[in-house]
C-alpha cells in the first residue's frame, strides 16, 4: 500500500491519503480523469476493475467514492471526489476509463443529482423521469405529495441530455436521441417471460436482427439504501434477503462481515463454518435454478423440473434450519440466528450423494444436444477485456477467462483454508457461462464435503450488544454472491443507524453489458444471452 | 375386415328411399358435418389430455389427476372454461381480419380431415388426387396465422407471423417432396389406393431405405409445419410471449389451440397413411394365421392407434429439445432437408425402376 501511496503522491501532489480498511485517495475533480487513467493503465497499479461508485452526501458537500480492484493483484483502492456546489453539482465522468461507470454514474445522478461531465447518458436510472428531488441526499423532502403515485401511463424520454466539456474547458449541454428516428423498437419487458423479473429492454430490431438495446430498469426499485438509513444495523440485514432472493445467504454474509468488521466482533468458528456451508448450498440451489430457467428460456421446458428437484431438496434443508425457504434472515451480526437442525448433516449428505448423478443427467439431456450447442456456442461472446471493463463478475466473468472469484481474490471467512478450484473458462460465450455454473456446483459440493463432517461445537453467535453502535468510520466488504461480486460500503457517524449503506450488486453490470454483447445477434439470442448472464432484477434495482 | 362403406351405403339407401336426391345430399352433408365436428372436438380433448399426461411423465410429474378419474374430465373443464371466456375486443386492430384468422386456421385443418382414411370405407371424400387435395388445403392454415399476426397490430404478433410464414412455406417443400416420394412408390395419389397398396406390407418396410429417409424428413417437417417444439418459433413463449396469437382471447384463442392439436393429428395421420398403411392392419407376407388375427382388429382402431403413437413421437420431441433459432431453422430446411429430399426422390425412382423394394400390391385404378 505504501508504494501505491508514494507513486500516486509523486504524480499527483494534490492528492491526499487516508487509510481506512481501504486506502482512500482524495483528489480534486479536475484531476480525476487523469488519475483514473493512471490507475488503470500503469502496469504496477493495474486497477482495471471498478467495483462500484458510492454516491455520498456529506451535508457540506456532495461527492463520489470510487472503489477499485484489480484483475491481476489483490489490492483495493478508493478514490474520493467531492464538490461543494449543491445546486448544480458536477463532476467529471470516468466512463471513458471504465465503461461500466456510465451506468454507475447514472445511478449516482438519479439519487444525488450529481451531473457527470462527459457521460453520454444522463437519464435517471431507477426513478421515473419526472421524480422530484434526489432521494439519497440528506435534505431530501420525503413528503408524498411531491411524488404522488401516478395512475397515468409511464412517461419515458426518447432522448438524453449530456454535458460535454469543449476545448476551452466550457461545459455545453447537448441532447441526444437514444434510437434513430425510423428504428423499429420492440418492447421486451417489463412483463415478459424471459426477462427474469420486471426488466425492460427497448430493442431496436432490423427484421430479426438486434441493432441496439436500451435497458430500462427500476420497476422493482424499493429504495433499500434509503430505507436502511432509518433502521438500526440488525434491522438493515433483512433487506439482503430481498435483493438476490435466489441466494440470500451470501448477501447476508457480506453485510454481516462488514458490520462485524466495523464493530470488531469475533465470529465463533462454528458460526463461520455454518455460514460457509449455507453460502455454498445457496450457490448450488441458485445455479440449479439458473440451469432450469435458462433451459426453459431456450424452449427445453423439461429441464426445469429436473433442475428444480435438487433445488427443492436444498430448500427443504434450509427450511428445517432457517424456518424459511427463500427469505431466510439467518445470518445475524456475530453469527447465525439458530442452531442447525438435528438432521442437517444427514440431509446434506443425502444431497451430496445425488448431486453427481443429477449433473450427469443434465449433461445428458441438455448440454450434449446439438440444438443446444447451435443455440449457445459462439453466441454472445464477451471478451476478457470487456468483462473487466464492464465489471462483469461471477460465473459470467469467469466464463470469459477472468479469475474474479471473490472467495479466491479477496478471501473472507474461512475460504482461505478450503480446498477448491476457481472455475475459469476461456470461450466467453453462452455455453461457457452455462458450463461454468455446472462446474461451480461441483466445486461448491466439494467445499461442503470438506466441512460437513467437521462442524465444530461451540457458540453459534458471539456476544453482541443489544443496541449496536458502530464507531465513526467507513468500511468496505466484498463477498462472492452467486452471480458475482457483491460489495457493501458502510459509513457510520457513530449512531445506531448507518449514515450511508451502499449496496453494490453484481447484477447491475450484468444487465448493463447486454447491449454490448447482443447487437448484431438475433432476437432469440437476446433470450439466450440474458438467460446465460443470469441477472436478478430485484438485485439490480434494489 | 369390415367394410364401413356398407354402413354408409345403407344410410344412403335408407335416405334415398323417402327423400328427393338433392335432399339426400343436403342431409348427408349435415350428418357428415356433425360427425366431423364431434370427432374434431373429441380428438382435441383427447390430445390435450394426452399431451399433458405425456409431458407430465417426462417431467416427473403426475399431470391432471383431480377432475374425474385420472383427471379425464380436466380437458372438458378447460374446454368449457375457454368457451365461456370473454372475447376481448381491441382497439386499433383490423376487426374483420382479426376475427377471420382463427376460422381460416380451423377451416384448413377441418378440410384436411376430410381425406383421412379413418377405416376401410370410412372416409368423407375419396377421389383420385386425395393427397394433393390434402397438401393444398393444409396450406390455408398459414394464411390464418399471417392474418392473425398482421391484424393484431402488435409487434410481437407481427414477428411471430413473419416467422411462421417463413417457416411454414419452407417446410411445406419438405412435406411435399417426401409425400411425392411415397406417391411415386405407391403409383397413385388416391388415399384408398395408397392404403390398398400396403395390404401386404407397410411402405416403411417394403419401401427400402428411401421410405425410411422420407419418413424421418416427413416427421421433422411435419413437426415444423404444426408449429410445435423444437420448431415453435412463431409462438416461442420465452421470446414473443405467445407469438401470433398473443392478442387473442376466449374461443378465438381456443381455435388456434384446437387447430394446433388437430394439425398434430393430421400430420401423424398422414404419416400413418403414407408409411404405416393407414387403416391397414399389420400384415407380414407369408404369415397367414397372424395376418388373419390382425384382421379382426377393427380398421379405425388401427388408424387412430398408429396416429396416436406417431403423435406421441412428436410430443416427445417437444418435451425434450430446446427451440431452434430462426436462421438455424431455415438453414436446416434449405441446406439439409431439401437436398436430401431431392436426392431421396431420385433414389426412390431407382428403387422402383429396378424393383429393389418389398411386396407392393398393384394399384387397380
């Protein structure tokens, strides 16, 4: 870390440094773009993975924190930029350095009203275009009269404003149309069988060929981050079930780790083992559902039922221990909510016994099929460089050859002690994404096998004060969800409630990359590609 | 074998004994129409139940089992539901074409019913170009689908209809060519003639390799022609919600639904006719005793039984394979099936010319 600091301070004397759990560089807005470029391009730094952009309102100023990681080394870094102008806050865009920033910056614009100079799309991301106010600002007026529930048809804009800096450094406002005038635009979604939730693709097609896709999200936006600011820390946890509802344990785990790190709580060994087993069970269940729904998207309805059999078995195991099948609310600060069911070990072993047989069956029915191969091989190829550029993590990123498994790159809990492989494939097409998940099921089973006989006795939860107050500070935690890297940023002002809780879901980049890898393909390929990316809409919308 | 023309002849004589000639024709038409509608409805109900049970078996489920014994009345309940559902009228549609489309689709499949050989002497019209007529009328269906997609004024239906047009027109070629192959083998276009020609041995056995190739191609093209998976692109539910019939409701939707199942039966029925002897019982040359036993099974049971077995194969396709993409679908037809088919026709001609085939009864015109 010291070397990074020395290097940056030499190049950018204006930068100041602050060491929290992540080194944070504060830089004036004017130098942001050149710093970003240096961080990405310098061979020693190589921060090519933009994890998230955290919009912030520090009351006296507005700003952003950019969290960076790397595809080649394990360092993380944060850049802080702020502006004191609350009326017309403007910052420079980094979308030319990391393409995914385009959509991250739209989110910040939506919630904080910060305009990004140079971003080609400055529409709201989640809220309606006529929404009044910027909800995550601390002075936001929550009066419902300002934003009544509309019974009119949803209004939408066909164009966007963009703010560009000209040669003299002056900022010009320009208008740009999303689609060309005579494009034939088909609305796929928000109510559509293959969008896996209420996601909307405005798809310009030329016959059956896709020209451009405009992803329109926010139909299931619930303002989780805003809600969390009014809740105590234990209360914020249950929202994690409602993001990626197919694999809630991992998200719970992430937020718990972040809060525990902040509060300095040591989690008992038994609880850690249980958490990891639950995470991996969730991963198997989630990937099974992926296999089922994906095959159904391709028209092979029968596979859904074969895949659901295994998932049902896992949900039954969860049900016995957690008391729920989807919204478990099982991980709590300091450990887990309840001890394991008495049949847990036997049930899990029964599951492990049938898994290999099932996977073999899936491959027999589906993977080897010639139609399947034609539909998936070479369809929606995402190169490794693009995967990093678009922050596409998880199985989708690994299928493109990017070893981005958070369990390996930034080990947490007891993952560093476990023996498992990170599944990385090279092709980057839909078939690779599918096979990658198949293999991950096997790896997860391997992890569970190592742990299931060695669950240590002891407490399931550490002693945690009834009223939990975190010290002033900020923390950042990444975990590997089932669909990619799930990151939490937590800033505390010393009270019982978070000052800011930013959730960085893996599905937002997955949806953002759809346009890039579908253009030029057929409509049917959009379904294949969308299915193989396996995004979950409540996760991206929050 | 019982000849059903005795029954129909008796009815005709009975009616003629007290009616004028023109009235006899009218009465007979009405009777046949009623019989056809009844058979149509019953077959559709049976197929809905059959497909559900088969699909359930493939998917490790039970299928309908609540309404009536073994869920037998489930499809009656569904049919009744669809009959009493509201027909939602839509703005901005072409009202006439929108209403006309489902009738065109259903009329096409009903007309095709007319030439199917249900049993010995049990056929509505039997004339010398029966097969030709069948191919001609079954093409009307695509018109209905195109109209449905166009008149709905919806982008999904339009894409579905365009896909359907491209698909059906292409696959009709394959159907036509594989039918021609078998017609060449039988030496007649008359449906009865084709069945009689198989009285010693079904064409699939006597027709040598070209008959088997023609059969495989016919089954693939027939599945595509009925818009069933893996060729269900016009109504690919994960892409186009419901394709060309997205905007239809109530019984209008029901017509499309029925026509799909009936077309399944027709495709299977024609395959039965061309390759498995129609209503002709299984005869093995030389096994006289066996052949006599087979003759005791009534001919309609032979026909319907064979058709149901073949439709089971088509249903099997649907619940096993994923869907093709439109370009792959067209490539399959134009790059593979069509050349193979043309080659197969030549092969069949050679087989006929050099007499390499098994026993075929000479057709007496």
